[in-house]
C-alpha cells in the first residue's frame, strides 16, 4: 500500500512551473527603436520615461476607426 502512495504522491503534488517570459508583443525590444523620420506621421503616447512618439501605421488607423464607431 505504501509503495503505491510513494508512487502517486509526486504526481498528485503540484509541480513548480518555470517562469515563462511574456509574449513577444509585451516584451520591450530596445533594438527595435528606429530613428524618427520626417515622412511618417507620429502620435504621442505615455511611456516609462515620459512621452514617446509612435509611428502612425495601418494598425493605429484601424484602432482609431473602431474607437470612433463606439
């Protein structure tokens, strides 16, 4: 009987899971910072160090259209 318990006990206890990094779209990627270009429109956003400029792209346009429709 105790042999069965010794076999089942490790399987019944919760296993510690390794911490996974957040998905790539959440992680900061400092190597992706590109220089500002004069031919692109930008919008200001609140960042860790203050205001940051985000390029206005197709995703931002779709998000604005969805928000206007609410």
